[in-house]
C-alpha cells in the first residue's frame, strides 16, 4: 500500500486545499481562472492522505467555498438545490477510489490498470450522482427523461474528464519525478 509520512501527508493536504480554493467557484477556464480541480482533489486526497478525517474536512471546505462564491463572489446560486446533497456521495466516490488505488499502487507500468479502473468507476459514479442528481432532483428542469439525461451526460462528462486528466497528469509528473529523484538519492547513498 502506498503511504507517506504524516509530515508529507500534511503538506499534500495543504496543497490540495489550496488547489481547490484557487479553482473552485469559477465556471470557465481562462487565463485568469483554471478549471475546477475538485474531482482531482478528492481522488488525490484519497490516494495521498490516509486519515479518514480529511474527507469530511474537504467536503465542508468545498461547501464553504461554494457559499463564499455565491455570497461574495458573484457566482449564481442556480446549482444550489436539494440535489446539492448528492455531491457528498459523488465526491466521496472519488476519495474512496483514491484510497482503493493507494492499496494497489506500485511504481511500475502495471499500476496503470488499477488506476484506470478506479478512475473509470469513480468518475462515472460521481457524474451520475452530481449531474443526474441535479437534473432529476434540483427542480430546475421540467419533464425530465432518461433520454435527455443521457444526452446531457454525453455533453458534460467529457469536460469533467478533461479537467480531471489535466490535474492528474500534473500530479503524476510530480509524483514520478519525486520517486525517481528519491530512488536516485537512495541508490547513491547506498553505494557511497
């Protein structure tokens, strides 16, 4: 199982909170605003931060960021509805997938299969819960249908995946670089 010292987990937790704070609440990527990193933050938190307390902390922090964006940031409250509660299991599925992947991670190419499986399952579940919950339970849409939801799913799911891929690619590059540097330093110290 992949685990880090408490010190490194704390640093990563702070970086993930900062990343969420910098990217959540903006609806369009531009030079001034990066796309939302929320999906990636929850998955990476599950992978890197082993304490279970961090999940509710992240969930509350995400809600506070949304509240601040709506109250003081001028963001529309259109997405806040009874369906908002479904973000809890949606984000939790990503965190749980990160925890599952941490148990199956090895620093080798073979880790790509469990990574792909964990991401495919958790993102699908998260999208169904968040987007489907909003579509069916927000009260913002009349005459809902599974056919229309399917079209909405096809329209919005790829952009969520591209946001996730953007941040996970950056995280993977950093992870691989640190692992290679650590191995190199360990090898040098062992031979000296």
